[in-house]
C-alpha cells in the first residue's frame, strides 16, 4: 500500500488521535508540517490555510484529501468499517488486545463463528508499546503494534469478523445468548462471549488536566509522538513496564527523559531488564517519591510542578511532553445492569474467586461451579487485564485468551447436550 500523507501543525490536538491510530494500526504515512510552507500544500488544504483554517488533513493514495478528518472517517476510507455478517455468532469477543486477539485466532481456527469488537485500535495498550522484549519467540523484541497486526491478519485468515471502532453500550443475557447493543445501532447476538476489554490509564485528577489533553499531555506510551520530542524534556509518569519502555524509547529522541515515580524504587513494578536499561541510559533520570501537582502553559503544556513526598519540596520543570502511564480502571461499565459480579474497582470476578461473594449463589443457575475464567453468568468469560487477579503481561493475556476458548467449547458442548 502506498503511504498516506498527514498534514498539520505539530502541536494541533486534533492530530494526535490520527497519528496514534495510524501508528497502532501499522499504517505507513509521511508527515508534513503544514506551517513550514503553506504554499506547497495540496490545493484544498492551501485554500483552508489561506482562509485561516489551520486544520489537519490526510491525503490518500487514490488522490482524495480529507480535511480535519475523524479517526472514523480515516478507517472508513481504508475500508476497515464493517457490519456484522451473521445474525448470530458462536462467540463474540470484546476487546482486541492480546487476550482478545488470541481468543479470536484460536476460536476461529477451531471452527467457531467468531466476531471481534474493538472500540479503538487493534492491540489495546500493548499496541502502544514501542517494543515488547519479554514475549517468547522474539529475541530482538517486537513493536506492540506489529505484534497486534500479525495477530489481526491471522484472525482474518481464519474468518473472524472484526468490527473496528465499535463499542458495546448495553448487554443482556437471555435464552442462553448474549445480546449486545452497539453504539452504532447494531445488535450482536452470540451463544457465548469473552470480555477482554482491558483497562484505561488513570488520570492525574488535576484541575486543568483536560486543557492540555493532546496538547503536550497524553495517556499511554504515545509512541507516535517520538518524532516531536526532539530537543525537549519529556516526563513519563509511572513505574510499570509501559512507562519504562516509553522512557527507554523516548530517550532516543528527547533531550532528557524523566520518569516520575511515587515509590522509592523500581524493582517492585518494573521488569529487571527495564530497570537496568532506564537506570543506565545517560539521558534518563528517575525522580523517586515524586508526583505531579500542577500543570502550566498557554496554548500547550509548558511546565509541570512536582512534589517530593519525602522532604515536602516542590519544583517547577519545563516540560515539552508529559505521558501518563499509571494504573487504570477496567472497561466494564457495560456490565453494571447485568448479573456479572465485579469487585469494587470494576474488575470482572471469575471462577474460584466468585466463591464466597455474597451475591454469587443467588445469581448462578447451574449445578456445576463456574469454570476458571467464567464470570457469574454462564457462558460469559473474561480474559486479560479486565479480570480480577490477572497477571498484567502480554504472554499471560495471550494464554488466557486461548484458555477461555477451551472453556467456551466446554460450555457450548453442555448447551448442545441439553438442547439435544
């Protein structure tokens, strides 16, 4: 496929979602700073700039130019927006991160009519990682987006229906089926389902945080922003692997990278190989016992105020980019009005962990106990980060996705036996 061309101002907040989506979808594109030489822009964009409309634009290989496009419009033009091809599926999977992709590949390869629904880009949080180095079989590491794209192609090869940029808003369970209303107005019906919706990065909860969203402040690793970090001081908040990998990656572009850590060490939250790397990279500095207290800037983020929890001191730092990679909330709002039991933070409770929960016996209709990855609704499973007590690693998520499909087969066999 010929490259796309993305035009715009480097700090335009409308550009980041486009860059992030293209990067995570492994779509090659050339970047053109539209403010450098407006006279050299395509005619339609040049006219918009002459009229004072400094909007981003994307030029496609077929010659079409989209002014100020949404991610949905870009995906539509790429031919990625599809409708369900079946009235009913054997299995519906929500979330196309490592767990959901793994489940889709195994389910379809074993003959199940499978649909995979993703509200953003393929890959989930893993898809934003610049390099995954501890996943078996890739001794040199692999970019999260590339790993996800390989899995997407594999799933499509086995016949999985992939519904991109779709979101479930309501789920109901009856007649041994899950019925999900999508925000698009479509409804999906499946005999079994796997929730692999993962978690969202938490916010800092600062008063003016939304003011700088996509204007220097970003949630997640934001690998697509690397080219705009040259010569700047970059701050990464968080002590997990995503934060460590982001700091390591941005160090190749930024003047200096600061990791902002609440605790006094990295060993408890960061893999050993990343601890060694970030602590020995010359332009990476670890700020321990530190939290972000204030944000400052005019049109874009320009500075942050950090507080030290040990000595109580506060300091202002010039900040070109701020990436928030801290723990988040599971995407399970859709389960609020269902019989699915969640913990106080919203994580889906499965298998043996359901035993002893006050509301469990009353909502479980079967004689057998729930399977290991089964929720409190028979036939509804959970895999990956969205599940309570899961291991937050790509390999674990992939394994849980495959295991969930094995349990789906057992559940469907039970249903077939009862129906027969």
